[in-house]
C-alpha cells in the first residue's frame, strides 16, 4: 500500500479524491470517527477501500493498479 500511495499517478489521485469525499461526509453529517479498511481484489491487481463509521459503510471504492504500470 505504501508504494501505491507514494506514486504520483492514477491511484494517488484517486486516493486524494476519496479523502476529499470523506471530508465532505464529515462536514455534512458531523461524523468524525471514520475507519478505512483496504483489501486486495482481482488477484492482487487492485485494492478495495471501505470507509465506515461504527458498522455502517459510507463509501466503497475499487481501484485497479493496472493504470500505474
């Protein structure tokens, strides 16, 4: 994950967009305790990000690492 986040390409840009979306959710709802979980998908060729508060999912995004290669 560190390698993906440090790249200046598609995934880094996508992660920054997701961070902005989460900040908007926090502003709109007053919720500030958001957990982010990542997991691989597509045989390790991508990642799934799931943001949740308590046990309620608020954002789920699949990102394909093929764009970085």
